[in-house]
């Protein structure tokens, strides 16, 4: 047991987790070569690069496997596509996200102390709040109840932060986004373009990203009875009754994307991947068949076509029955700028299509939002959604269809819009059950799509008391326990 605890402490120190085994944590994590008062413009670009890179890796290894984009046939055990998720899968995202939260919170503090440039102070504080919410939302939607209010406070002497309930986290995230929107209201003067690889310091675009993120999170809890009325009312305010106070992303050019330029430090995390390693995951038959059946314009961007044929292998195939390799991920994706997606215009349009289909908003029709979402997500990838494509089977909007059928149509296209976007495909599937995924005979976890990732094992040793308290409230630390917004 002593060896386990010592090992856990070392891991925490190296990975920058929010927990610690000793009160020397702060001292051990201080970089002697860096300024204790780093400027916001130096913290932001590195934090964004690290966050987006980490998210891309999680998409590659976890989301793509669960959501039947790829099937990794390299080894027989720990096959995530079979819902066989190793405990080690949680450590890297947990530590990576919390580490960058420290940078984002420091950025807020240092910006708040800037009394000489009020404009810059407001912009950097708002960006910090938006990015903190973006990160925290991914963390809580991946694990459930997590450290939030006491997280990243080792400087205040909090080394073992309490876990907070997901409901409380969501309500505070909404407050943070309101604060960010108010900070950016009326601002137009940009800060240093070099400090911001996403929007080049433009406060108007950051405001639109923050409010679009607000829509994403409101929609996520809209099915939770105890907050549904308030969430739906806020969606209506943002879209119908007071859009001027809550501008959202309104074109592909306004999408929140860290576009990899290939010039350091803005290199894709996959840029130096060996092609042989890149090709370990094979394309899944689900996405291959869906794209091919509709002649989707993006298919050549996302899949190779050996012998001129787009074809994948089934996810969840039985043990020992590895299918023959077919389509692969194109090598061009290793340096593709668009894989740095955070939240794009098409996703916003599909959110609005869902809200309109459910009768919550009336500014435009569900069909108009849906078709605009389809054309914009195709255009983002440099392709054109023709009238023939929009009217084809599997794509065409049917106003007379049931709500469930409309949701399948919307969420299939949203699934494409969320291609390689951190954990969002998986999170949205857990929220809606769409798009409907086939289930193979080799699935573990009783064939149930994992509802969350287990907490990292280091938490059990380094923050054991709070870990056990969280599990006692939320439920078993396994792949079936429902988090707050997943419960009726």
C-alpha cells in the first residue's frame, strides 16, 4: 500500500493533477525558469494548443472508437470499440484538462490585476471564463461529479479538493458564461493577435463562441426535468427574444477552430505520426456505409477508398474474428487544420434545428436550420452540398416525419459536424440516443454504451476521502452509472 501511495503522489506531481499527497505540491510544481506573474498573452496560446491537442488525442483513441468512426484492431484486449475501456484511459484526459485549467485561472487573475488597460483586462478575463467553462463541461460530461469549486487551488492550501455535484457545476457554468458575455458587451478593440490562435484577439468572436457554448450546454440539460423549463426559456431568449444580447457563431469563418498552420508551435499533434501507426485504426462500416449511401461530399476527406470502394469493418465484432482491413483514415488528416475544431457553425445550426423541431424557438424553421447546417458543415471541408444531395434519401428533410425520425436526421448530420471534436459525439449520443448505432456480438459492458469514464486510479490514493464521498453519492465508479443530466 505504501508503494502505491508513493507512486500515486509522483504521478500527480508529474501530471499536474488537482490533487496532491503532500503540502509540498505547490513548490514542486513551480517552474524555476518561468515568471510567477506570466502575462495573459503568454498563457493563452500555449494553453489552447495543449487543450486542443489533448482533445484530438481523446477523439482519436476514445470517441472515434465508441462512436464507430474507427475500429482499432491492433490488440485483442482493451478494445474501446467493444466498450472494454481500461482504467488507464482516464488518467491523461483528467490530468491534461485540470493542468490547463490552472493556466486559465492564472490568466484570469493576472488580467484582473491589469489596471492600465481595461479593454485587455476584460477580454482576457472573458476568454478565461469561456475556456474554463469549455474545459469543465468536457470534464463533467466525461466523468460526472468532479472537483470544481475547490479545483486548482493548491496556492490557497487546498490539496484534496471536494467533488461537486454536476447540477451545481452546470448552474455555475451558466453564470460564468453570463459574466463573460457581459464583460465582452460593447468591446470591439482586439488584443494581441499573436496571443490567440483561435480568434486572433477579436472580442466579438469570443463572445459568439461563449454564447454558442451556452446553447450547447443548455441543450444538454434541456431533458432534465428539474431545470428543463429554465433551460428552454434561456434558449428561446438567446435565439428568439433577445438575440442582440447573445450573439452566436453565424458563419463558418466564425467557427471556434484552432487551425493548425504547420508552423511551430501550431503543429497538429499527429503531424509526426508514423503512417503505420496512423493506420492501426480502421474505418468502421457504420460511418463508411452512411457516407457512401448518401454520396456525402466529405467522404473522400475522411476515408480512403482502396480499389475505388469505400468500406469499413464492423464495430463490436466477436473475439478472434478480426475482419479484413478496408478503408483507412487518409494520411492528410494527420496535418488537417480543421481537426482543431472546438465548436463550429454547423453544430450551432443543428442545435437550433433540434430546438425548432421541438417547438422551443420560432425565429426560423427546423428545416431551414437543418439544411443550413448540412450545407455549412460540407462547405467547411471545402466541398459543396448540391440540391441533389440535400434532396437525397437519408438527407432530405421530411416535415411530416415523427420527432424521433427528425432527431435521427439532425443528429446524423451533427455527428458529421462533430467529427474529431473532443468527446462531443459520444456525449451527444448519450444525451439523445442518436444516431442509432448497430451493436456487434463482441460487446462488453452488457452491450450498454459506456455512460462515463471511471475516475483515474490516482484519485483513489491521492484524494481518497473525497473520491469515496463522490462515489457514494453518484453511484459505482463504473461504465454504467448515469450522471445527473442522463437521469430522468
